[in-house]
C-alpha cells in the first residue's frame, strides 16, 4: 500500500466531496514522503486509511419557527472525526454552504491542529445550512434551541465539546449552552467560547486572531524580522480577522485592509484600533463593509490579493479564498509572509505557489490553532471550577503557539535549513495522533 493508492481510493469513493479530497491531498503530500522515510509498514498504511474515515457522522433535522410563525427546516450535523487524543473538539458553523463535504474537510484539519496544541483534544466539526444573515434575535434563539434539542444527546464533556465558527459567535454559543443546561440539568460547560459569567474563559474570543499573530511573529523571528512597521493585508471582518488586525496594530504593524463577502475596505496608512472597534460594532449589527464609512478608507469589490501590496498577508475569511493567480500576485508583490487565519484559505494551486516561493508560509493547522488551544484551557478551568486571569490565559496561549512553532521547525526543516511549515504541521500533528491510535490498538 502507498499514500498514492490511498489518495486514489479517496478520490474514487468521495468524488462528490471535492473539498474533502483537497484537504486529504494536501495532507498526504506531506505524510507520503514522511512515511517512506520512516519505512512505514503495511499496517501503518492501513491505520492511515482508517484515520481518513470519521468515527461517526451524525445528521439531523432541525425544525424551528420564524417570526412570521412559519415552520422552517434545516439540516444539522456533527462529525465526530477522531477521539484518539481526547473528546471530539471543534466548532459549529452556521452558513448556507454547510454540507458533509465542508464539515469533513474541517473535521479532518481539526485532527492535526488539535494534536499540535499538545492538549488532550480529539477532533470534530459540525453545524447547519441555516443562514443567520437577516435573522432576528428571536429567530436565532429559536433555531439554536431547536438545534441543541437534537445535538445534546451526542455531546458531553468527556465525549464531544463543540465551539463556534463562521456564523456562530458568543451569542449563539450562549443560547446553545442555555438550552443544553435546561435539558440535562448540569453545569458541565459542554461548549467552549461561553460568556465569562457562565463558565467562559478570559481570552477565548481573542485567541484565534491573537494566536495567529504570535505564530507569525515567531516565523518572522527565524529570518531576524519583526512585525514592527510591516504592512499587512487581512481578509475577513469577523472574529479571527478583527482580533488578528488588533494584535497586528498593537505590535506596530500597519493593517491596510479588512474584507467581507461583498468586497474590501482599504486604508493605505492603516486602520487604528478605534476604527477596528467601530467596524466590529457595525458588522455585529449585520452591516456590509460597503455601508461602513471610515475616514481615509475606500471600498472596492475587486480582489484584495491582487489589488493591494503588503509585506504580510493574513487570509482570515474562509476556505479557498486565494487561488493560483491571486497567490502569484501576492508573491509578485514581494510578500515576506502569508499566514492562514482561516481554515484552508489557499487552494491547492495557491499552496504550491507559496511553497515554491521564497516567503514564509504558515498553514491554518498551525497558525489558527490558538482558538482551540484556549478552548482546551476553558475545559481545564471548567473541570477545576477555577477561572484564570486574562494574563495567565494569554501567557499560556503564547507558550502553546511557541510550542507549535517548535514542532513545525522540528518536522519541517529542510536540507537548506529553510522551514516548510506545511510539512512541519502535517507531520507533527500526524505523529502524535498516529502514536495514540497505535497505543489504543486502533
Ligand atoms: P466569522 O463568521 O466571525 O467571520 C467570517 C468572515 O469571513 C466575515 O467577515 C465574512 O463576511 C467572511 N466570509 C465568510 N464567508 C465568506 C465567503 N464565502 N467569501 C468571502 N468572505 C467570507 O467567522 P470566524 O472569523 O470565526 O472564522 C473565519 C475563518 O477562521 C473560518 O475559516 C473558520 O473556520 C476559521 N477559524 C475560526 C476559529 C474561531 O475561533 N472563530 C478557529 C479556527 C479557525 P460577511 O461579514 O460578509 O459574512
């Protein structure tokens, strides 16, 4: 058996799941040479085949009532991908694009990301094709409560601990947890990203964006560079993008852009922290960037990657937001670093261009692992009934991002001393999960 034959099998069997095939291809491009290098046995290849299959896929109907008293239906999902290292852990996404393909891709990525944190976290992902856009607060509440009415029977602190993702922020987690508590009559903190007053951790909201910047700083340090006075393009204007932008500004970088589904805002001299706060409050009120006015900033519907030159690029919106042409434009702009805040924002063409170029490329599995890492810290605080201060959580986040960087260097350093962070993250995460699966007799 070989990784080539495993990939062919996946391509045939799941030809209807192109995004899942994409993430498996990317992973096997790193795992294949590694397994050859360590003289993997046939049993190892069989175990790898097993790793690609989720332990459990749950799909259910969600019935809820809209404000006009109409009954509405959506499909809910939870993919419990791998529990070798601990309870399934990963976010819930509410977006009309959600389907089994997208959730399998996200769940598969989560295996290696969670392993990289060094915490006892298995991997899962879930969500619904429910579209939160344009919904009233009552409708969001009605939907989330209906969603939990089914999900609750599949989750638990030692089984599966969901969190947020696109379309699921603090408000939705609060409503989901409120319903869970009412059903099971337990205060076990089964979701992470909760409000501070009911068991949430300091620093969880900020963790993914801040963690991404801590990781980028470590990457830059390998070439004796810092974030100070570097120009940055950030895509997205949600949780990850805004906290990445804030941390960049704090560290002395110049954040030129933020984007949404419609287009991007560009301010050549950089947004201020106050302006990012303003954008956050406007986006929370479901406004589009096209309707948000910032002095000195202009709005465009073009491609931020092609149009805007910067030293650093942080895709923080969604999967496949950078294609090959756009990646080449980023390289031609003379970028020093690309760090993926979103999950798999670079398609395979883009990935190959970044890997072949002379720039630092940080893959999502490593760069955005800070969110799940602080979720793991939230679980520890819930289990011990002792909340930690923001300073303690931030210090631990910095340490974990530093350890992940170290793991990438360990497994990704090439003969010419350069670091391939894609190989480093894939192999570093894989080795930990694989050892656990072996030890468990799986
Ligand atoms: P949010 O819902 O808070 O924000 C998503 C942002 O991306 C919004 O600005 C949204 O635009 C934009 N966006 C969404 N879909 C598209 C699209 N198809 N095209 C262009 N722009 C789009 O999500 P998060 O910030 O939480 O998540 C962003 C990414 O980070 C996702 O890939 C997620 O999986 C990943 N991630 C998130 C973590 C977390 O802790 N939240 C942890 C690890 C990874 P609009 O405002 O128009 O909707």
